[in-house]
């Protein structure tokens, strides 16, 4: 997941302005620190040392603002120790049923992403872009409608103020006539 996160952020920084991705960078830095602490803590546990060799993360997180760092980025790899040759798998009666539940058709083959995943991602991007466009149009329509309503209300207030001033002057004239 760390590797995918790093690669995705590099690709996002290649196509979007850095200020748009500030929040993503900040969340990644927080996750990086926590993950680094976890890796350090897990590598000291005897259980993990016997099963796998936990990869080490770099001292500092990658700088996504510099695209050259993508070329120098090295994917952390977990190293599994070789099993002794005399150990044979133990078959249980329902191991065949469990094997049917495991999806062995992986979407990744030798580090490349399958066309289905790419097509699904492209469809999602297209859908989100059309939704964004629709929402922008709706926002523009609402802003225009709001501005028109404000203008109408201002005109109405002006007309009412004019009527009020006229009525006040008429009332004042009648009062003056009564006093004479």
C-alpha cells in the first residue's frame, strides 16, 4: 500500500498543481511517520524476524514536488526466508473448499495493471469529471439565480422607499393644510 500511495502521489503531482495536493501530502507525511514507527517496532519482534524480513523505509519521505525523485524511488520489498525442503503441505478435507474462495486471478501481473482495472479507473474518472461539470453548471445557475433575486429585491425595496417618501410628503402636506 505504501508503494502504491507513493506512486499515485507522484503521478498526481505530475498532472495537478501542487497547491491542490497539499492536504494529500500532509496526510501522506503523517501516515509515513506512523508506518515508519510501525516498521521499526515490528522489525524488533522475534515473530516477524523468523517469518519475514520487514523492509526498511527511507529516513525521509519522498519529495513529491520534485519529479526526479520518482526515478530514484526504490520499492520496499519483503523478503521471505526459504522453507526447508522436507516440509510438505498438510491437506485437510476442506482445504479444497477454501481454495475455491481465493481469487487467484490477480489484477497485477509482473507489476503491470490489468486492462480491466485501467478501464474501470478511466470510467470512474470520466464519471467523476462529468459529475464535477454538472455540479459546476448547477452552482453557476444558482449563483445567477441568486444575483437576479437580489437585484429584484433591491428594486422592490427602492420602489417601496419611494412610495413611502411620497406618502410621507402627502401626509405632511395634509397636516400643514389642516393646521392652516
